C-alpha cells in the first residue's frame, strides 16, 4: 500500500524539513510497505492508494510513552483512542517491577489489578509469548521490560529474605531469557512488593545480564521520591557502576532543584542516566502501597483480607501502623485529603469515585483510616488513588524539569478506574502545549526528541523516531495551534485535541480523530539501527 501525505512540515529531533526545501516549507511524504519511501517537495505526482491531506500540519515521528501501564489494556478501544489522540504509537510496559511475564501473569493480575489490569490472553510462555500477543492485534506497538519483582516472585515466592545464591542464579537466568526474547531492559519497583525487600546487591546482580545484552536498568526508586530522592538515585548509581549498565529513572517527581542537582551528580560520577516525568504534580498508585505495611501486602490477597476483617488485627493496624503514614515522603499528616479515589472495584463504593478519603469517610460517617480499610476489604485490595503532594508545582517548575536534555516522555498512565489520573489521556498533548506553546521552553525539534527520539534511542526501538527514508512509518500529524490536553482532575476522561491522523507501520490507525480498526501494531523486540539516520 502506498500512502501520500501532502503538504506537511516534517520535524524530528534533527530539526525541521529533514533536508528538503526550506525549514518552514511544506513537503510531501510517500509511504510504501510500512516505511518512509521518499520526502519530496510539495506537488509530487506520485501515485498513491491513499492520499492524506496534511493541510500544513506538522509531521512528527510516532510518540513513545516511555512509562506506560497499558500492558493488559492495549486491546481496549477506549485505551487505544486515548493514546492515539495524543500521538502515542508505542508504549513501554513491564514497569515498576511488576507485570505479566515471566510466569503465568497471575501475580501481576492480582497485585497490580488496579494499575495494569488483567491481561486478556497471556497465561504463560515468558516474554517472547507476551510480545507475540501484541503482533497484529492492536493499533499500537508495545515494548517490554523484564519486571524484577515478578522475577523475584517466580523464584522466591513471597519471601522477604534476600535471595540465596541458587535463587539469584535462577533469577538471573529469567532476566537473561527475557532479554534474549526481545525485552528492552529490567525494571524495578522498590516501593512495591516484593521489590521493596530486594537488597541492592541482588538488584546489581540482576543488572549484569542487562548490561551484557545492551539493555537499560529502569527504576522506580526506593524511598518515595520527593525530598527523599537522593537515597534512590544513590542506589541506582551503585547498581549502574557495579553492572556497567545505563540507568533510567522512572517518573522522577521532586522539586526542580532536587531533580537537577541529582542529575548533575549522576553525570559527574560517570553514570549514563536518563529519566521520564509526567507533566503533572500529583501521582497515582494502588491505595495499599502507601497505607498498608509491605510485610502485610507481600502476603496472598486472601491473607491480607483476613487481617483487614479481623477486629483485633484491624485495631492493631489503626493503633500501630497508621500513625506512621505521616512519614511517607510524598504525603504527611494531611494524607486523607491528599488521596483521591480513582478506582474502587467494589460496586457498593462506586459513589466514592473522585472523592478524597477525607471526603468519602465524612459521607460514610467514618474516619479516613477505617474507611480506607473498609474499601480495600470490599474491593479485594483493587483500589487506586490519585496522590497529591505537599506542594503543587507550577507549569513553569514542571517545564524546567521536562526541558532537561536527559528527559523523555512517560505518562505513567493508568487506565483502570472510573475517575483516573488525567495523565493517561493528557500527558503527551500537554507536553506539546505546555512546553512549546505556553511556556516556550522547547522548540518543536526538542519536543520531538522528548516525546519520541530519545525513548527510541534509549530503549533500542529500531528504525523509529526520525523522519528519514527507510525508517518505519510510525507518524503523527500535529496541528500546532489546536494541540492541547483536555483531561483534568475533575474530568479525567476527556480526549486530547489537535492530533487527528496517526500511522503505525505505514497504516492509518487514527483518521479524522477516530480509530480505523486497523491493527498493525506489534511487540517491539530490542534492536539498534545505525547511529547515522542516513544509513538506516
């Protein structure tokens, strides 16, 4: 199939115009057999099976969500539309140390039910089988990181002890197998179970096969970020130095001076570090993570529920544990007013969606701590919350982080829930609107690097991320005037505007703002093209 995209202004990380005509001139782009065939001056007479009128819009390489939780939901049409309307053509899953492979997917389907959801088809077979499940079944591409927490669970079960020498050998073999099947690297989630119990030496040993395969070590840092971020970056640096592996920091949220200082320190120490950050201050996670002890949540769900239901055990939690929540770095003494219910699986609590724990408890005639335990018990722990932080950051402060040359786009988007965080449906449009149009801290080429090229280069996504002949035609048409996010904390399901036409592998998957029904996406296996785009 030959597609002619007329009258567009191509822009990628290398600049405007990609070498054809003046930088601000429009060109025609010919796509054949899933790849960019030619970039020519406007007015080409090339024959085409389909003509797309660019109408002077920008043509950008497909956006890569470097931190996504769409692993099990990429087959859902609403999720597909929410991503494609932002220009996202590839998501990187396996995040935060917990996802489906290796193993049969049951652990992630239970513990991360309120984050990733349950995978509709994967029931085992490892990373190769999981990646194959995306081939030709979705309009978007999916890359995958081997999740270290899932690896630990497969080998060590629910133990809180350090892995034995034999167990560590088994874990390393699972990591190596996942990388051989095409995984992009290794992820950790060191505030989640079982990752919170993994000592640094164990993680460093798991990172060794990652370095050998040319992958990347990706970490949800230990310690809750914000003012405690240094503890996490110090550990990541130690792992990087031990294994000789590049590091990527997940959802780096802290005050801008902290972020910049820690990145300077990592660079000065010789650590090859990048990071992603979403363009919002508030976070989102499972409710059990900040308000229940890890020694409890590491146990099977049925056992956790038994504790929450037992009057004596519940009284002990309320008396001994809940007063310590004030020490969580992102929360503090006002935590009941900082946690907004985004997903509650129990239908009898559907009325609480969009309310803070303080508001919901007041309506229920309860206390926030008791209400939180009640809703977790009724929902079998399947609850997620939008998490405010102690100080909201301004758009200018967020822009100062996102304009960093080592930043790449990552929404940390969670699509599970009736009242989710708006970042799932807004992040990438918000990057463009805020950083290029409103705050004007980035030009369009730098924005292309942020939302596409750096992630392609970092994760080894092959010949994507640039507009060059011979490169895969994952392409996004962007109206630079109209592009904006519409999802808000009050109305989080609103779709982005200004991106109405998207191609994946040379096939239109979004046309006129609607899904076409085509499913050219695939599981992306790690590969690296020639560093010279002209040779690709």
